[in-house]
C-alpha cells in the first residue's frame, strides 16, 4: 500500500478514536458522577469538575482534527455562508465527511 494512503488511513483512525473517547466521556459523565457521589460530596464535585475539564479538552482536540488528505480542519468549527451550524462553533461535530475534500470518515458498507 502507498505511504500516502497509509497516512490517510491512520489519520482517519485517529479521528475515529477521538470521537469514541469523546462519546465515552459524554455518556459516562452522569454514571461517573453518581459513583463519585457515593464517596462523598467533595469527591463528587471534584470528580465532576475533572470529568468536565477532560471532556472539554477532548472536545477541543476533536474539533481541531486535521483532514489527513487536504490538511485542513476536518470538522467545520466556525460559521460561514456555506456551512451554517445553528448549534454553535463548539458543538459536537456530527458530520462524517471532510468539509473541504469530502473524505469519508466511515466507509459506507
């Protein structure tokens, strides 16, 4: 396999991994807070704050992922006349294609 194609495949794998970690933090936040709440109020507050900050960091890294083919931002994180996102520039990126070169994150089966 060509090195360029290998770089694209590994770049897409990194983006998919970031998405999975972000989703795990989102869906694990409330159960994690409940478990930490059993340990006491200070553990619950500090654990919730820690999970929130880690989630923000992972979300930021996901939003700043570069497309392995065109090397531009994979997800559109700002408003312009061509890509309107009513939920704001810091929302979870639901798109599955690069907005610049249309590279697919997941192959259609």
